[in-house]
C-alpha cells in the first residue's frame, strides 16, 4: 500500500474522547484511513486544561498523550507563531479537517458552536461529537457548510458511534420521522440500574465517572440537560425542527429514590430518563422526564445501554440499541465521519496549504 496523501487533522478538546481518538489513530484508525489512501497527521491540539500546540509537520501523539496524562501543558511541542486563544487556533492551524470534542455546555452550546463556524468559514471540514452545535445552531451551520463546499458531520453527538444520523440520511430515503422516544443518557441509566441492585446514587455516579460516560459536570446528566440537548439535536437533524435546549420541558432523576426504583421493578417496570419528541399542530415538541417503563419495552435498558425508537411514516417503528456506551464508541464515530470527509477531500485532490 502506498503512503497516501497527508490528511491534516486539528483537534479541539483533549479529554477522554480526544485522547482515545489520538491513541487509536496511529493503529486501527490509521489503518482504516490508510486503506482509503490517506495518512492522518494531527497538526494541532487545543485544550482548555493543557494549552495549545501546533506543528505543521505533525505532532508526536505519544508525547502529547504522555504530557496530558501527567497534567502538563502541550506548549513545549508548539512549532508555530504564538496563538492567544482556542478560537485563534481554529482560525490559523494548518489543517484540512477540524475534530471538535470539547466538553458540552448545555445552556448555550458555546464555545463549540463558534469553533465549528470559524472552521467552516475558512473551508475546513468539521467533525464533532459535541451535541451543542447540533442542538443550538444546526440550520445555520449546515447552510454555512454548503456555501463553503465543506462537510459538517456529527454522528458522535448522540449514542456515541451507533449510527443514528447516518442511518436516516443514508439508509431511509423518503422517510418522514414522525417522532421518537429514547433512553439516551447512559449515566442516568447506569445509576438507576445500580440503584435497582442496592447501590447508592453517589456510588453509581462514581462508577459512571470511572467508565468515562458521565459529562464533565455530572449535574448535566442528573438534571436532564444532557438529554434535552440530545433531544434537540435529534429533532433538529431528523425532524427539521429549530429547537433549543432551554425551551425543552425537563425533569431529571435527582429526586428519584432507591425505594421508588426498587418498587417499580417489583411492579414489572423500570424507571428510566426518557426523551420524547412528537409533531403537534405543525410544530415539533420535545420533553425529558423519568418514566416507569414496562420491562418488555425496548426502553427498559439495563446498565449503560442506550436505546432510540424512531416513529416513521413508511417503516413504522425502527429501533437502534447501543450496548454500554464508552469512549471507544465515540472515538469511532469520529473515524466514521472522517471517512466521509476523505471521500470528498480525495475527489478534490487533497487539501491546500495554509499559512499563519
């Protein structure tokens, strides 16, 4: 196999998902991309905790990972003019594609939405696992991507690497999504499952954090904000809505007791945090709330599993199940989207050289 052209990738965010992506890129992910005729080169990383580093020749990912694990800044690897902020990084890093995996801010979707817009304006392809841009600005960002002739992809925004957006976009032509229901927050599903078994909510949350499935601020999970953002992302992308998370009625699980959870099981039900969307009088509506789900229902998931049921006009109900979401699956979603980028990028003959 030939070496292939260099596909220059810039990373914004170097938490659990960003680091796992960097770990897998030289190995299995690189082999997949290599089979498509490209060699992935990470030319820049920007992170809130570890600073920023750019090297147009390609950063040494092993050194980057070692510095991050040790809690040290990436600055010694920087081989580029000084940059003052992450937004400056996005505007100047020599790259063909931006991978945006910064933490979710569920109240505004920022700064991820601004990062995506800035990258598209300078004609970078953008791949993100951040739900914020999809929930707060999907229509605007899609229009910008079309004008710039670039891709804005976000498969990892909901259900990690399990195909949801691609399933509808590529496999269900002509289908109208009438609504959906889902148990989409792995953290709350894990906590409620462990409470069924006698664990405390605090103990179960610590386990979720150790698994890497909890948000950086777990209150976003427990209070239903993460689920509301996912609901808006799905409604906007699949149902043509223009919703924003603050408008979504929501109740989290903070007031659910172990007694209530265990009583539900004795009654043949499970308590799960459910996202529902439906069409009503020409509008799309979304809500988030705990529900008592019959044990035979697909939403009565166990552990950190996630389930989404789509209600369609031509195919009835279609279900998607993710068994035990983890960072490997989210990292895979980035690879999946990058493969779509490679198709467009290769047809154009590769990227253009960008200068500071």
